[in-house]
């Protein structure tokens, strides 16, 4: 009985620690947008946004990622609240941890879902929109 209890404690602790490895506040210097529907909307721009990651994997994936966009002295928050669906994938030798999420604008839940992803090296944050468009930001821990 004691062995089972200790095993459960170790399992819970290691699961919590792993999911919290990338939690924190990051700054970004660059964003890149690729439109699947209209390539004329593609852009790559310098960006001074702040990205706050607060995700927990136990007992099921939960939490949010908040993007604070700063332009011309103004700022706006876009929040991505996780739905509980998580996947791990590999692209070009890099591991990405992806979560399904709802987009919140002005603290109001939209019906729009997306997939948010963070690479295992903590260098990139990606949003995959429902229409196939993607937007990426570089990450620098603050």
C-alpha cells in the first residue's frame, strides 16, 4: 500500500513539474503571419508583445496563454483558454506541445477555436487558426 501511495505522489509531482517547465512570462521581438486563404495578407514584423503562459497538465490540461499586444503606445490582451486537449508532435526535429483552445477577446469567449503550441526549446509560440492560417512569435524568458 505504501509503495502505491509513493508511486502516485511521484507521478503527480513529476507531471506537475513537467507542465510547469514552460510557465512564465516571455517577451517577443518578432511575429510572422501566414494566411492559407489569402497569401497577400502574409507579413513578418518586429513585435514587442508579452506572452504569459500558465498551463497545468494534471489532472487534465488546463490553464491559458495570454498575449499582450503593444502597438503605438496602446495594448490589447488576447487570451487562449485551453479546452483540455493536448498533443505532442515533431516537426523538423523539434518537439511541439499543442493544446486546443478558445480565443477570448476583451474577456469575452468567442466561438472560435484554435490550436496553440510551444516548442520544447521554448523559442517559439505558435497559433494555428481554424482557417489554416498560422502566426508565430519568438520567445525570450523575462
